[in-house]
C-alpha cells in the first residue's frame, strides 16, 4: 500500500512526516523528510569530453549537495546516476552523445527537481594520436615532443602520459 503527497515549503533540515487517513489521527513514527536549498552547479572538472564513447568522469562542484536521497546528473536531456563525493562535490560519468556541442549539465538531489545553472560541458570528437615528433628521447628526459593527431582541445589540465608518468601538455592546435 502507498500514499503520495506533495511536500509544502519549509525550512532546511529534517522534519518528521506523519500521515492520517481520517485527517484527525496521525502516525507518530518520526520518519524524517529532509529539506534542502535548491541545488546549484558552479563548475565542472573537466569541462568537456568525447562524444563516443562518453565515459568522462566529471566532478560537479556546488555550494552544498548534502541531504540528498537520489543523486543524478543531466547532460542536455540524458540522465545518469551521480554519487555524493563530499558536501560541495558530486561525481558522474558523461553519457555518449551523437554529435559535438556544448550541453548544459544540471543535478538533482532527489531525482525530481533539477538545478537551473546552465554550466556547459563541451562534447567533442574523440582525440587520436597519429604520430610523435621526435618519437624517442634520452632516459634523463627533457625532450620536447610534438604530438600530431586529431580532436585536440584547449582544455585546462591537458597532460601527456609516458608509460605511467604524466606531464603537463601545451595546446597548440586541434591537430
């Protein structure tokens, strides 16, 4: 059996939800319904990822995400599950998209009401490395390597990984 009701406006925090079937006698179970401020997306990291296969791990930052019960992210119209990472951070994985473009990313803490922040995630064609110039260097390092390929974007945090070692990369062009 099930009842449905629409929550009225209230102050933030947990409030006991009790029911009555005769508008006179109420339950006294003390089950809490938590109120929270409207969610807000302030930033994304990273700010973009490939269209196919999607799968970019995204950290969404906002003022507060506590008191949620059903966390989700929406990339345009595509909804994916989100995880509570800390009070100011949620994480989710970008879904696959069929075309390049910037999509608004919004979050919900209850699976119903989404933020309206309009922070954009830039979908782009997947990067591909075609060749390196030079393709070798000294074991002591310090060789400047030009990476030639397709789909490179000027995102903050671009890196090159040599085996398991990451170094900062400088964006020069899309190729």
